[in-house]
C-alpha cells in the first residue's frame, strides 16, 4: 500500500461509528464497514448509470486498520471502468477521530455493479 494523504474519489457516505456496530473485541465490525462501502459505491454507480444498479462483485477488499467507536467513517468512490452494462468503482474508507482531527485510510476495495431496467434486466450504462 502506498502512503496516501488524500482520499481517491468523491465523498459518498459519512457516518459516525457507534457502540452497536462493534464486534466481540470492541472494534467496529467489518461487515458493517462493507455494507457502507457497498452503499456508497451503489450511490456513485447509480449516478453514473442514471438507473438502478445491483452489486455483482466485490474484489480485492482489504481492511487496513481498525475502526473505533466514535470515528467518523468517510467512504469515497471513484469510477475506474465502465463496461457495456457494468460500472466498476474503487472505494476507499477513511476515518477521522476527534482526538487527532486527521484522516487515516482504513479500508479499500473494488465493487462492480450492473445497470438494470424497470424489469430488473441488464441494460447499457451509456444509452
């Protein structure tokens, strides 16, 4: 992993990690984080496709650092590839703490979506 000081992409979700979101060790549960990454990526994919989208794949998901209760969790999404019916996005999660007021990258992954019509059938992203 390269040392990065700025998030890649557009801020799509920002939320505070709460005690109810923890695992048995008291850190934020990875599944909670993935759900927010997926939601943020879906928002960006939907805007790019100008239609409904469905998640078809999550590739190269990495948890880099723990997320703690009270952290502000910021999800950033960047379109990296557009296929005929699909959109692939890089998603990064950065956190901000009240104590440090500096960002740190805690997770990253690639999410792929397919654009669908009102009958839930794939259709072209660019139409």
